[in-house]
C-alpha cells in the first residue's frame, strides 16, 4: 500500500512540475502581427546555452529549420 501511495504522489508532483514549466514557457511566447514569437535569449535559456551559441547553431544548420524559424529586427 505504501509503495502505491508513494508512486501516486510522485506522479502528481511530476505532473505539477511539468504544468508549471509549460506555463513558464507559454509566458515567454508573444504574438506579434499574427506570428507567435519567442525571444532568442528565452529560447537559449530553455536549451541551457548562450544566445550566441544558439544563433550560431541555427545559422550553421539552417536547412533543418523552417524558413520562418528565425528573423532579426
């Protein structure tokens, strides 16, 4: 009985953590002129890399991304 209860509580905690992380990510997405966008520094933080590393990786592998994946102002 104890093990089942422990597993149940762990699953609830994991669901809560995932929901909180999803909410944090959704707060970083903005809609501008009908496009959903995320700032480069927020995306880099999500992937735990520096912004310049993220930009370099995208430019180096540009064919792997959709044409509207990245734009600069």
